[in-house]
């Protein structure tokens, strides 16, 4: 029903308009306990738990950062079968992001092009929202500096977020490539020093872009070893548009700048996962994401070496049933 009726109607509206409507609908849905109970039952799928570093993932399919940037509907989203939810990206101060339109659907390629620019309501609002978290799933928080922050100010931005949200997250994610490598070293040194003084241990993961080079991956692995980080998320969007063949060059140029997510990533994320698994120390967590659109894609990602999977575009193009279908396929 979703693909035949609901999706065509939703796709008549702009992506951000649809997203806003979905957030509002989920907030209303959250106030209907009997409906929520039915939805949780309907979308429940049995999968073996993954126990890693004292964290227990009830299943291996999670939702990527970007869908619930302001931590507004994470509890409701978990009802659709996700084993873990990642919110954000969160910055210390609220950000409007880039001018609209900034998200573009490419249905013939089951992809999205976006240049949102980390729009989010900021630390204080996100922190208040996260205090309503339930314990039925694991929660990750993707954090980043304010766009204008540089050098020591940027380091302080990350520390402010990490410390401010520390008690509310199960793990944190930093986006590799969003700041220069030397500054990332300083950030990781600061965050791990803070963590060493806490009674509770919060893992730190690095999310790498799809276009990362082997040399770049080696640098990431060196960072993980140096600062005793816990793993990677592979991968974010790609700037390569060669897998968007149903669309003309003129059409893609008219859209303008932006990263490609969804099927248009092609095999890039799989290749990155394979490289990282082959070259990393045993026990490092790898969350595979990017181009995972079907149950078969999920199987391939796990076969490449991922421990867990995150989806985003598949949730939009295939509907909420995709979570259950993937869990059945990888069980």
C-alpha cells in the first residue's frame, strides 16, 4: 500500500514539506498509546541480539542520522522495528542550514541529493527532547561544531555537546571530513580525556564519506587506534553522480551541489566496509550504511564485514515495512 498509494501522494509535495508533515504525524501518533501498541506488534521482527562493548542491540537495523535531526520523534520511530536510532546532526547553537530547496528526490534512481547544512535546533532543545527517551532501543547522537567555529572554539563546541549529552546517549558519532584532520585529532584527544574521568563509558564512532580514499581510511584507522575509539559508520553520501544514469547531466547540473544518498551510492559503501574490516583490529564495530535499499543489500553489507546496518533512503522509498523485511532476510 505504501509504494502504490501513499508514496505517490507524498511525492507530489517537496521533500522537506513531506518530512515536516511526517514529523507532525509521528508526534500525533505518539499520543495514541493503543495505536502505538498495535504498530509495535505489527512491525516487530525476531533477530538475534548483537552484544558489543556492553551495548545490547535488539536487532541489527538502525536509522541513520538526518531523519530526526532535532530529536523530536525518535521514540515513535523506534516503534517501526529499529534496533537503534541515531539523531542529529546536532550543533551547539541552532542552525537554519542552507537555503531551500536543498533536498531533491531522484525516484528513477531511488536516490536523494541533499545539501541541508546541518539544520537543527541546537543543543539545549535537543537535550530537553532526549530526556523523554524510552529504553527499548539504543540511541546514538551525531554531533558537530557550529559552522563559524574554528580551532580551539571548534574543539570546545564538540566538548560542549559531548559533555552536555553524555548521560543521554548510548554512543556518539563524529563526521570524518567535516573538519580538518589535525583539528579532529585535537577534538578526539579532548573528548577521550573527558570520557576517561566519567563513571559511564560512551563509545565514539567516526562516520566516513563514501568517497574516502584508501589512504584516508588508513588515517581513520590510525585515529581509532591512537585514541582507542570504538568503530566506524561507513558511509555517508557520495559526490559521484555516475550511478544516476536515468537522469541527464543537464538535469543533475540544474539541481546543483549536494551529496548523493540511496541507490546512487552504488557499491562504494560496500567497498569501504570491506577495506575497513580487512585492515582493522579484530573487534572494531562497523556500521554499514549508504545504498542499503533492499533485504539483499542488507545481506551483502553484512557479508562485506559490517556488524550493524543503518538505513535512511530505504525508509523513504520502500516505507516502514523495509525494516522488518531486512531483519527477516538477515536472521
